[in-house]
């Protein structure tokens, strides 16, 4: 592997926005485009040393902690290939007062889920890679013990989560409730579809990893049920119009080794926060087979209210066969005006 040429700093504020700055029009390399903080390594520097130097030079802030090495990718400009490492970091300094480096940047901004097109301004070649990295980070969430990454398919920069989907569905506990395992091809297709839903709907499931060590814990979070999904009419009738507009469903699937440790509750809380604070939704539902007492207990710990039952394809008491008319318990959470689901853990 070629040596590292560049580093990038993904600096996030409390609203899950990433700081970007516009390169001055006089710059020789990529003039007039919006970019993240960062730059080239100087001779003898490690990537971490270059990161600290670039952050201070370009913003006046100081790196407090490297939270996550997000991407390791290569890009080419004027015939030269550069390898770049991008890190999510925390900083010491006033986030409301970045200091632009004179002669190099002429404007700064914070980019959230609704502002991603800013990173395409003046990119005549249509290169979406940096835009997709920033999108990935602003959609990621952290709980006390988990890193929740938006489920994606393989791409130019991000390797995607297909391999971990195969591992997850091969887990005996997950396979029991989903009644299937996934081939590599099926996993790529599902991960790619999930990525497309993130782009189209602004929400989908996360892959969950333990912050301490990075072990795969499972999958979970929100998805937007299609209006024509078999269960949608029954859910709409049961829950009401507040839910039917957004059709947000909260769920989780954990590996057997991750069960019994409170991870599902952490994922659920992050999902409710995303629904009520980020998406400004009015209601979220979660549903599972009547016999799935573990998941029902999580829904109750999240403060969700039992709304009743529907029937769908699933498991019933005393049988391992999937039936078309299994009873499912439905729970709902609603957002009260002026309130949210509560703060998440700091990164």
C-alpha cells in the first residue's frame, strides 16, 4: 500500500454537522470548492501529527481526540495519485469562531443532512466522493458503547457493509427470527438498497459496532416503510394518521454475543432521537412477533406504548415454521411539542 499523502479532519458539532471551508479562488489545487479541514503530510510527519498541525493552521482549534478513522482512500489530480486518511475528531476551541487561514480559504460553513449539495458546488467533474464521506459521517450516531454507521453498499470510497450483513444473518439467533441467511450477492444487493434509501428517504438502518474494540454488534435503527408494504395499511389503521405520514419503523437485530447487554436499548434511543430531533417526525412504531418477549421488553424500556396487534408473516408459539398469519405486537412512540427523545452520548 502506498504511503499516506494527505489527512482530513471531520469536525462535528452538537447538531451532527461537519465543518467545511471554501478553498480560495487563487489556489492552484481545486480552487473554489468546499472541502474539509486537512492537507498534505510534511516530511517526517505521522498522519496524526499532520492532522494536529493542519487543524490548528486552518481553524485555530486544537485536536483533542481522534474518535474514528473513517476512510482510507485514493484520489487523483493532474495525473498524481494521493492516498488520504480522514478522521472524525473532537477539538478544543470555540466552534462558533473558526479562524480561516488567510490566502487559502475564504469562507466556512457547517454541513448537515440537508446541506450536502454544498460539497458539489464548483466541482466540474461531478466527483461525489467527499460529499459521500461527509454524508456518511453526519448520518452516523454514537451511543455510550456503540458506533452506528449508516448501512451502505460498496462504493468508490466506502467499502460498505455487505460482508458484515452476511456475518450477522449467519448468527444463530438472528437466523432464528429472520428465517434466512444471506449469500454474498444478496448482502451486496441489500446493502446497496439500504444506501439508496438513505439517499432517497434521509433515513435507514445502521450497522452497530462496539466502540471499544470495533466488534460487530448488529443492525438497527429506523426505516421508512413503503406505502404499499403488506403491513402498512394495518399499521396505519391501528396507529393513526400521525404515523402514516412518515411511516417510520424502529427495529434492531443483535448477534447472540451482543444480547443481554443493553445494546438494543441504546440503538432504540438513538433511533428515536434521530426520528424526533433530526427528522422532526411525530410518531414512530416498532413491532415484533407476539412471542418475541425480549424485543417487546426493549420497546417498553424505551417508553413506547402498546398499541395492539396486526398479523403478518412470522413465528408463532410452539413452532419453528414461518406462518403468514403470525400475531405481531405493535408499539408506538410520539413526540410531544417542544420536546425530543433526549440527548445522545458525546463523541
